[in-house]
C-alpha cells in the first residue's frame, strides 16, 4: 500500500473520533454541503499547486542561467501568490461547524504561510536580479533561500498529513450501521465519481509514482478513501 501503515493508523484514529462524534445529536443534514465544498476546494488547491510545480520545473529547465532562474522564480512565485489569494477567498466563503471549521482554518493557515515564504523568495530574487546595491546583504539572502525552500516543503508535507483525516468530512457520521461503524458517504454516486474523475484527470499517472510529491500524495489520499469498497454512496442502500 502506497502510504503504508502510517495512513492506516491515521485513518483508524480519525475513524474512531468520527464514530464517537456520531453520537452527538445535530440537525439532520447540517453542514454536509459545506463539508463537500471544503474537500472539493482542497482537491482544487492540490491541482493548482501540482500545475504550478510542473510549470516551474519546465520553465527552470528552459533557461538554467542565473538570470533566467531568478526570473522564473519571480514568475512562478507571483503566480503562486495569485492562486493562494484566490484559495483563501474561496475558503472564507465556506461556512462550517467548529470541528470541520478547524480544517478550513488550518488550510487557510498553510496557504498564508506559503504566501509569506513565496513573497520573501520573490523579494530576494528581485534584489539579486537588480544587481549590486548598497546595504543589501546578498550573503544573508543566499543563506536564507534554502530555509525558505524547506519551509515550503514542510507545508506540502503538512497538507498531505491533513488530507488523511480530511477525507472523513465526506463520511456520513449520521448513518451508523448495524455493526456500529460508518459505511456511507455524504456524496451521491454522481458526485463521488466526479471528484475521482477530477483527481485522475488532474494528476494522471503521477498518482502511481512511488516518488510522488506530497501534493500528489494528498490528492491520492482523497481518492483512496473514495474508492475503498467499505464506503457506499449516499444514494446506495
């Protein structure tokens, strides 16, 4: 299994928490539309980040000169800022209860952290591309660059970790089966197939890559949950 025991352990822990939460009385159907919107937005963001990363690789390869790499860095960074600003705006429009609202706020936090790191990278690249200037510590910027890269990588890893419990936003915690477990999604068959198709179309064969990035693995985790035979669609008996 691609994610190994770590995914299984995470799924079991969250599954228990969701099952316990099912015992809490809440209005029938409340929050379901917003939960679906949250997961759809998460998948959309993974698609956007994957596209940005693939475009960056292509453009860095096209011009490997110092000036070319700096220009590409600024271009890719600016695109990322625009996309993350849109993502934050989209998340702000999704109203959720406290439990799933924490996931929305966490995703917003990741986006804002990415924006801060990218903004700093852009400023550094602009300074270096502009040429020597009085009072600019180019050595400090050179030393800071790998730290920023590591910060972005850590954000990606955190989003992957988030994807595993986030899948349970799609599990119907109001339909406890005879065995005491949850086996139904809040998605109907059409909507479930639509999300799976979206992931397959966006990520293609990269979903099967053992060395896939954390962003690809995050999308894979959502698809994995949706395709598990243990879960039925909302309109299935």
